[in-house]
């Protein structure tokens, strides 16, 4: 199966970005538990233009990350793995299972309790980490598995945005929301008029982001909307979509996501940190990511193929889907992102973050080892 240059660029940027994310997280944890802890924490709370630095990162820079995700999703829909129903149905139904089952497992432990708002936490997949772990397996990874995992993670992130917009909007200003949607409508008109200059779209995106921020709906939704307003054309290197997506790869992978990790994983770990792992919140997160993700992804994919809704590519075996399911359990960035929206109590937030880090590390290790031995033993006629 031939992979496009832009897909390879996207895959490689996420691969390198995964390593940078690991280093950024380790550095953040080290500083947060050193004599510089107070200064480190305070630097992220420094106020600029009415908002803290961490707020600008989470609501501002992360919008650019979702713009990149939206552009990749658009490309997959128009010319990639999602361009036909036959190809799209498998990662779509797998992603749906990978969101529903973890959320149900989480609610099994947290319904009616203080952790209930965190049901969206184990639904997420960190695309950079997941792709980064898969890339460590080298040339043994079939192209179809790369595409499946990337499409799965992109759809998962889109699902996370929908969950954020629907369930994590505490206050809603209809006036600002309609203004944001009005700007989006204007950008769609520019698209229909075949305006190819990227400047009007980017300026309009900033205005839409501002109104979305004021509306109470999480501002990062503006990134996804902007992606689908930007002209795709025929998707070649001259198209506006291609140029913006190509430009964003490295800033997102090497600056925005590591900065997000630095700002949000500076957890001061107490001597009894492990006590929180027995709380329903932690159990729900760990069980959701480690069990719910692979179970939901594999189960829904299997049911989809059993009822002829989708087909399994010839290169893939069911054990590869299970391995990809474990990698889907690496929630990290997106899970932390949703945690910050779900809880305001610092103790609960830190407890959730520790559970996310543990579950994501375990999912990455299990997924890597599972695929390492699976891919090594795979032969053309192999079956489950």
C-alpha cells in the first residue's frame, strides 16, 4: 500500500513528537519535585492579557493542534483512508468502540461520585505517543496498520472535541456562539468562491476563536471548524490545505505539544501518592484506558466485520488490531486536556493525572511488546 508524502510527513512528525513529549513530561515532573517547584508552578500562572500562561496554552495554542488534526482528518476524508465507505468504516467503528467502552467502564466505578465528570478522560488517544510507539517497530509495521492507527487516533480526537463541546460547556453565550458560527459561514463562502489566499482564512479563524472562547464552548473547537473551511482543492502541494498542514507539522510536534505537557504535568508527587490509585477515579481511568480501549476497539471492529459493515485489510490480522487497541489506550495529552475541563479541585486533578500517566505508560509498553512479538511472527498466511 502506497503512502502519500503528506501522510508520511504527518506520521514522522508525530513519531518524533512522541519522543519529545516523553522528555518534556519527565523534565516537568523533575522540576515540579525539586527546590524550584514554587517558581516553576508560578511561571505557568503568570497573567498576560487577562489570562494565565497555561490558559493561553490550553485554549490558544492547542487550537492550532486541533487545526492540524482537522486538516489531516479532511485529507483522509477526501483522498485518504476515509475517502471511501469501505476504507473508512473500520477505523470509524473501531474509534467509536474505543470511546464508548472506556467511558462505560469508567462510569461503572464513578457514577454518582465526585469523579463522574471525568467520563471523557479514558475516551481519548494521544496520537503523538501512539504513533511514536508504533514507529519503534520499524519496517515490520504494515502500511495499513499505520493508516488504521492514525485514522483511529484522528477520529478519536474529533470525538474528544465533540465530547468537550457537548459535555464540558458549563456556561453558554448564544450571542457569541452564533457570532463564531457566523464567521465560520463567511469562511465557507470564501471557500465556495475559491479564494486561495490563506490570510483571510487565518484571520477569520482568529476572530472565530475569540467568539468561541467568549461563548463558553471550548475554543479549540474553532480549530476543527477552521480546518474544514480552508480550501482543500485537489489536495496537491499547491492547495491552501496542504501548505498550512505542511507548515504546522513541526511547530505542533516540537513546540505546542511539549509546551502543553510541560505546563500541565508539573505534578508535585507526595510520599503517599500511591494511595490515590485505589480511589474510584484512578481505577476508572486505568481500567478504561488499559482494558476499555483495546476491548472497545477490537470488539466493535470484529462486530463490524461480522455484520459486513466493514472489512479487515488483507495485510492486517486481528492480533494487530488488538495491539493497536492497546496503543489507543495511551491517553496522555488528550486525557490530561479533558481532566482540566472536568475538574477544578487541584487534588482530584493531580490524582487523575497520575492515573493517566501510569495507564498511558502501561498501555504503551503492552502495545509495543504485543505488536513486537506479533509482527515478528507474522507470515503471509497467518491468522488469529
